[in-house]
């Protein structure tokens, strides 16, 4: 198991917006993370005192980001920044999640990875009960091209 201190500096989500708490396991194709942040009053996704199930998509996307960052670190580099561009086949099996007492189990499995994008499927459960599942696509940004362009302006 990897505590948050082992990987949180590798992703852009910081402070309370870093929703995952620990990585249970990971390999080249998938990551299994755990989170208790849905119970915290300072969760930045809360509104009107609630945390809605639709926000589980962000938990899945953050698992993807951590997975990509861990893989890049393993290869001696850093993950490219990305932008979530699509959610597909998302099925929510709850209305809200802030009232769930135990950790969320977040599993993301890589479906496709290219130089410019990632596609994963994610599945989130609580006490082995399915809360959400779907697919997410992230387009990677090449910040070196942006930096070079800014230098010429």
C-alpha cells in the first residue's frame, strides 16, 4: 500500500482537492485506490451540505492521474498534464455519497494509452456495493510546446 505522501506531489490535485487517500495496489494496467474524503466536511465538491454521486467521476479521473504519474515515475519521468475530455457509459447507482461511513474503493483500468491520450474504465464501490462505473478519456497536453511558443512571443 502507498500512502498519500508517496504520490500526492506527482499530480496537480492538491490540498483538499486531492480526493484519494491511499493506493492499495497498482501495476501497468490498473490501480486500486481508497478514499475517505467523501466523509470530510471540507471536501471541495460538496454543495448544499451534500456530496452527490456524480462526483464519483472525479474520483475515477484522479485514480487515472495517480496511475499515470506512478507509471511515469517508474520510468524516470513525470506524467504529462492532461484534461478530462469525455465520460462515457457512466452509470450511477446512488444519489449521494457523503453519508457512506467507510472508505470508497476506486479501481481504474487502462483501456488505451497513446502519446496524446488515455482511456480508462473505472468502478467505485463501498462495502462491495457498486456505486458508479464508466469510462473516461484524458487528452494529454504537451506543455513543452506551449513553453516554447511562449518564449517566442
